């Protein structure tokens, strides 16, 4: 087992000597976890097939789940993509660096393993000084899915990374907690109108203002498992974001949701289960379960997004058997939160009605 090197860096002005140590690992085909504005990513040289394969192995990630390729310079996109549509150029100028991943037809220089044999590639430029410094110092595009074991909640701190991947990767750049807390929005630019495959840090409403027409792929708003033959995007095909405990999501009008959550909590506690409730500031005092945690105020979906994965991991540390989670509004970042919660539950969704 290799010892994972932890390099603490300043999030705004990362120390170049530490970045160089991490970049040397990448150049030699190694694996380095690093912070982005969304979650921590696990990076490998996207143009080195052996390194990308090692990345899949370290995460125990299925080989049909393509990672996002991170770049530090717009010019690199033209090397990775066959063609960059005008709409995509507009989006890159508006939102990059930032939590928006664009899907293009891939060029010949991209190894098959990096795109899981697909004819498309997912690319983004992260809005984090540490991530950008690492990409630029490594002098290559970096393939980086989230830095966790496949299927687990995504990591928003270096500790989360080490909980899953200590001794499985070469190094982690620790710059403190991430700002957004859910992954980037993935937008497919190979179809017209462009299609959101995964809602994330750049809301649908914002993209609509820029593009006019944007579609939500059924899988982005699914309330039940859909069959996906070929995943053009991470977070689409396999079970994701799931803690060890079973998760049930309760959706509907708030008072009905509260009553249903309370009823389910009592039901499972009577059966001898240790129950966790994922509540909000407005409702947290209403529940009497083994463990009750608040995502934040329902009026601040950015805070809810930032706290989601951390709290799911905390429930695991408290060894709860089942987590009953309140649904939140699906506008703005709420759509990304609900996408993650529904997937974490394996689509165990209860619709609460006040009738």
C-alpha cells in the first residue's frame, strides 16, 4: 500500500512548491486528489491511458462511466474536441472557469479509456486556484471524477477523500472545504437544443437565459431509475452519492412532508432501526429521531447544496440504519440537490399529500 501524501495549500494563493510535487505525480502517471469549487476531484493525465485506468481502479469505478476532463486553458478544448460550436464558445466565455461541463465530439488524441470508448468528451475549466495551478503545472488536461469510492457521497473536504482513498492514491491537495458542494452541470453540446444530462452548479434557469432553448434530459429530472445504454456523462448511469444507510426521500408540500417524515421515523424506530432525519432549519425542531441534521434554510439552496454530501457522510459516522430526507424546491441549485438525493435513495421516493 502506498502512503497518500497530504499537501496543505492556500486556497487562494497555493504554494508553488507543493503544487509542483503534486504535478510531478501527475506527469509520472500518478493520481492526485485536488479541490475544485464543486467537490474534490481525483486527477490523472487525461492523455495517459495507463494513468486513467489506474484512476478507475483506485475508485473502483465502472469502466463505462466517463470522467470529466479538466483544462486550464481554452485553447486545449480545441485539441480535445473535433469541433467547438459557436454556442459553446459563448458559454465558455460566460461561465468558465466555473461549474459547467460541456460535451463535444472528441478528437483523435483522446485515449479510448478516457471517454469509455465513446465518440464524445466532457470538458470543463474549474473555478479554483489550486485546481488551475495543478492543471497548468502538470502541463496536460486532467481527467478527474470525484475523489471518492464509486457510489459513495462525493467528497467536499480532504478528510472525505482520505476516508475513501487513503493509501490508494499518491497525494491530496488540501485547501479546505469546497464552496458549491454539488458537482458541475453537464450540458451536451452535440445535440440541438443543448441538453442538460446532469443538473449541477450552473442552474438550468441561468443557462436558459444565455441560450434561449435548453432541454432537461429525462435522466436529469428522473423520479425513478431509467435505463441508460451509453452514459455520455458521469452521474447518469450508475448508483451514485449513496451513504451506507438506506435513504428515503419525501417530496411534496412542506406540512405534508413534515407529517410523512415524522410518521416514517416513528415506524422505523418501532422496528428497532436507528433513524436519521435530513431536515431543514425550518423543520429541524419538529422531529424526534435518533439523529436529526439540518441542511440549512429552505430559502438558501446554495447552503443546502454545500452541506448535502457532508451530512450524508456524517450519518454514516453515526451508524444510522435509514435516512429519511425532506425534499427541497427544485428551482436553482435545488434541482441538483434533488437529483443527488433521488439517486442516493435508489429512487425510493415517497410523495406526501395533505389530503
